C-alpha cells in the first residue's frame, strides 16, 4: 500500500474502481476541502447546505466513477459535480416560499396562503375581496402584507 501523498489521482481512481475501500477514504480525504471551498467560498452556501452538497457529491462520485473517461481528470470532474449540486441547492432554496401571509378571520378556503410570487399575491387579494371582508393592511417583508379584520 502506497502512502496517500505518493498516490496520483489516476492511481487513486483506478484503485477505487477496483473496490479498494482504503482508496475511497483517501479520495474523500483528498477532495473534501476542495468541495467545501467551492460550496462555501464559491457559492456562499451555509455550512449545513455545504454538508448536504458534500454528501451528494461523494455519493454521485461513488455511483458514477465508472463514467469518468480519464482517471487523471477526477479533480475537474468532482469540481463540476460540486458546482452542479450547489446550483441545484440554490435553485431549491429559491423555490422555497420566502414569505407567509398571516390571514385571520377570513373564510377557511382563503386562510394561510403562502406567497411565492406576484401572481399568488394577486390571487390572494382577489379571494379576499371576493369574500366581502373589511380590509386593513400593514407592510411586513418586501411586498408581503398582513391582512385581517378591524
């Protein structure tokens, strides 16, 4: 067994493909800081999101290592997997509702609407006015408002 410092990336990948568990540990150890740097410095992910991306990247590496055409190209391949996982994480966080509208004393079907965009906000207004309830509003976050009865 060669020491980790003396093993090239290509040799490490070849050993991983052969099922060497020690090689997998070395691979993760060798590229863990690299993956975290891309996540935290490059994409400004939180530590929690960076850990999730880390898990995704090395799971995909394990599953797809046979798809790697050049064993020596493991570093750019892991970098690409990491960038894609970071982008997916950012997209997912953007799609998560950012604002809640607190609605009180409104008929049940119109209660607790989550604002995800302008169309949802306008739909809420139409439903609210259609219910015939008196209207008061106060600014909260961004363009979201709190609605309720006097």
